[in-house]
């Protein structure tokens, strides 16, 4: 499978990112179209990824903060994680130990997105996120949007036991984030709640009493600096069935990634998609400046990053195509 990548991305970590790309799936398939961030091994996609399935008719996104960037004692001292019984609540004590490391992240999907992603159809995908704020139960939110062919996609509501981050308001893009840790028996219940976003629950504790645990998620920067960024996937997955080997050809054009910049699609979508088709990518760059990464044909020059983040390396077979 052909792909381009930077083994060590030069873009600085930031809570803000904007992504624009034109894609065509050539057959019914499940495809990764962008992958970056911490490597989770051959068996799993990296901490940052966009996946599109015209088999299941959905688009999913995962954006990870720096792995292990929040220590347990930071959870307690802010406080992001509180309990009404700091003496007997063993789960809270384990979760807020300095050796407990947590990773904030945001994950979501849009289902039943319709025929635009059917095989043979060219489509424009736009994603914008800002994870600057702490997100709290019944309180603070961050911002995330996904647009397809110029229209906002409805995201899964998330939260509860869904495994997806909560979406508070679709129209304004208000979302809350999740957090995860390595499995640890002393605070397994807290992990199970945190992966679904901010939470509050009450349980019985040692001594016959109860404790109410409440968790919020700190704002975070997306983990990209010094990690591999690959279009459509990282090298380890181009060679495996996770994202590359055995997958059909994918057509992509005008991939633009602004790391450190949130571009509001409710105001500026006309710079990316208008009159039923993608807009010349130069229009967005005139309005918002050069992106960190821009990949576009012809294949002979595909390694030349049109953005500010340094050039790519090409591997495998990459050919010119038309839409």
C-alpha cells in the first residue's frame, strides 16, 4: 500500500486542530484516511486517527492527548477527581496516587451518514476541534465539529456506557472529553466511568459508608509532536491488515492539516466547500495561513509538504488519479 509520512512530526502539540481533505473510496471497505500520534502497536490504530466505513456507513475520529500526561496526584490537587470519603475510598486513593498516569482524549463517530461515502463518490471531509477547556459534568465543554460535503454531521450522543465521549450540543459543537488509564483493579470503576466522559457516582466503601466520586477531564494538547503522521496511515499499519495491506486503493486529494488552529466551520465552510464541490485549497490558505501539512498531487511531487511542517517520505505505490 502506498503512503506518505513523517516519522517524527515537527508540528507542536496543541489543543486545536483543523483537517480538510477530499476522499473517494473505490469499493465497499473500512479505511483509515489519516493516522498520527502515539503508536499503539501493530494490532491497534495510533492515538490520532480518522476512519471511514461505507460498509457500516460511518465516520469515526479518535484524538489523544499526550499519553500519561496527567498524574494521579494532579487529579487530586486540581481537583479533577474528588470523593466524599478520602479515607475509605480505596478506588479514589489508587486513582490519585502519583504513580497512576492518565491520558485524556476525545472519540466520536457519525453513523448513517448516507450515500456521499458510497464507493465511487468523491466527498469532502472537514474536522475542527479545540480541547483547551476542562470538561465537567453539567459544566465546561470543548468544541468539535465534523462536516461532510459542507453539512454538519450529527455525532453519536456518547456518554453513558457508549464508549464515546459525550456530545452536549450538536449545533454549537459542545462536547466533553474522556480519560483512560492502564487497567488497575483498585480503581477499575473510575476507569469505566472516565472513558465515557465526566461522571459522578456513589458506591459502598470499607467501614459500611458510601462515597460519591466525581470526575472531570482536564483540557489537553493533541499528541502529535515527535510522533509519526501518516497519510492515509502510519508505516506499521500500511504493512498490516489493520489499515493497509489487503485494503483497496483509496483516492485522496488536497489534504490540509492546521495544527494549533481551530477554524470554525459554522462561519468559514465556504472557504472549503461551496456550490456543491470542494473549493480550491488556496482559498483557505489565503484566509487562514499555511497549514502545518498539505499533501496534494502529482505523485511525482507528493513528498513536498505544501505546509510549514517539513517534507514527507513516500513508500509503496502512489499513482496519479482523477476525480
